[in-house]
C-alpha cells in the first residue's frame, strides 16, 4: 500500500527539502496543495510543473495528486450567484487539472469548504445546482487530461454542502462523468457519518465511486494521534485492493500538527507502516 504525505504538513520547507524529508521518512509520494507552490498556482507553467515532478522523482517519490484546490487565488466559489465568478473558478479548476497531469498526478481532491458553502441569500438547492455545473466542467477537463477529479465529503463544521459519501455519490451520479468520483476522508467521516470508516469502505468501494482515501483522526491530528482505530480501516482497504476495487494511495492529511509538521509526519508513517506489517504477518 503506497502512502503519500500532504505536502503542506512540511511547510515552510522548500519543495526539494519536503521531498528529501518525506522520502527519508518512508513515504512513497507527495499530495500537493497548489497554494504551497505559488500565490497564484494558475501561473505555474507546464515546464515548471514537470520540474516539480522531476524533483520528486530524484528523491524516489512521485506527485500522487493535488488537493486544497481553491485556496489561491483569493475569492473563488463554485456556488456564488455571480456567473462570471463561477466561470473564473472553473478556469482555475481546469488549469489545476492540467498541472496535475503535467506533474504526473492521477487525481485532484476538491475539498475547499469555504469556496462551496451555501452563501447568504442562496438556497441549498441553488448552490448544489451551481456546484454540479462547475464540477461537470472540471470533470470534462479531467477526462481530457487523463486524471480523476474527486469530490471530497467534508464535515458539517467545515461546510454545509456535500457532507457524506452518499451525498457525494449522488452528485457524481448526476454528473455522470467517468472522470468524477468521490473519496473518504477519515477525519470528516468520523465526525459526520453514521457508519464506521471500514464499513464505508466495504459499502462504497465495490461501486467504483471511491477514488481516494485520506487518513487523519477526527480530532484533526494525524492517524494514531486520536481515538480512531486505523487497523480495521487498513484491513478493509487491503481487502478491497485484493478484490480489485481500489488501486489508489492513502494520503496522510493532518491539520493540527503535534509536535510539529515533521514530527507529525514521522509519527503517522511509523504508525501506518506498523499496522500494515502486522496485517501482512497475520495473513
């Protein structure tokens, strides 16, 4: 099972130093937040994107995908009543799809809660319709570029639009693009879902709608730094992998770094590798 680290955990280190540290800790790749590379990621050229991929490869890593897509530039929204703003946002989403492909990534995680929360004066239905239209356009560009656009269910404390895997799957089905799928974020699922993460994996992965998994605790720290047990989650993932239902990576994405970013990253990879080794020995 390949494990990636979300690169913002290692800020403010330069990208090359992030790669060196992540590789030294035993990660297989980096899941990149575009805002860590440029104030306006749309200005990153294809050549620069390819250079980032080479830096990662020089350290034995790959850029697995992108996440935190709409943090920069400022002011983006997929639910605004301003059609021009939504068009601008879709332009950013499309450019990030192109950059993901240029970096060798396979997926883009669309979380970005502030940029999809229902604005004042807008109904939930209106916001959902606008979001679906934007996601459909991003999915078309993703299909053209050979990558997958992934809608992330987030907790209700973060956003009021698409909170459960079931809601995300409904959106994915309505768009109807093979390039639009969803995922499981352990922290969000632990806060919002009525089922365990392992049960969600067993229920939804055979449908083909789940393209990615992020591992973190509901307390927003790293895996192993809270009450969520990850052995059942990894056991379910390995079973889905053996059955051909999952060929993706798992990405470590804490938000509260204890004791600090590098320390949190080190704790997470040791914890996850230890569980995986134990599960392998038990077979």
